[in-house]
């Protein structure tokens, strides 16, 4: 029976194999967060409208769109939420999150591009905070990201990114980049 299944699998090849794998596997939403720092090492924090009132402060965060690299997601989300332009640095964290969510976080640097314009639909307030003077109501997971991303040029802690609970594919479909959805 195993040999028959293997022959059938090898006989279908290509895009049909990928479609069958897609249908048989869990689907994940990818949440991408940017730990944005200015030249002085201050961190950009946002008070999010749709978050629990006790924990509204957090980093710029959003969902990756199909075909978008995670780095592009950071740039887009910061621009959409604040109007600011950033450059993306190192991967800070990659882990499985709540249910079928994958969490990705990058260090990012604000170098002065763009003008602060908050998206009033999503963001109530924005502020630059020193890492040792973070507001009450900051998500604990975001506090840990700020600590682990360090403050020197967007560099993470020794040893690079934290990677936990990662679901890995044996092989990526052709044309799919390392950090793309």
C-alpha cells in the first residue's frame, strides 16, 4: 500500500502536488512586528484602538499580505499606521503564536523619512520612548521584544534571533523567498 501511495504521489508531480499539500495542511496568519528605534535609541510605541484598553500600547504590528516579504510588511505597517519611513534590520523573533498564527519581529530604524500622521482608524496615539521608560499598558511580549532587540543600530542580542515553535516546510515552492508569504 505504501509503495502504491508513493507511486501515485510521484506520478502527479508539480503544481498538483502543491495544491494537494495546501489543502491538507494547516493555514497560518503571519503577524509582523517592527521594533522601530530613532537615532537616540528611543522606541516607537503606538496606542492601538482595537486592543484591550488595559494593554493598548505596543509596537507597530500587522498582518503580512500574500506575496509580501516580512521586511516589506514592517515598512508598510509603520507607514500605514504613522506615516514614517523606516529601514528594516535584523530578525529579532520568529515563533508560533496563538492558534494558527506565526509571529515575526524585526528591528527597524527611523532615519527621518516621512511625517508623523497617525491612522485614526487604528492608532490613538504615538510616542517615542526610552527603553527604560516604557508606558503602563505595554504588551509584555512587546516589552520583551524591545529588550531582546537591543538598542545599538537595531542589533539583536548575542546569538541573533529567537526562534521558537517554528513550523518548517521541507521545501518551498519555486519563486517563494525565504521571508515571503
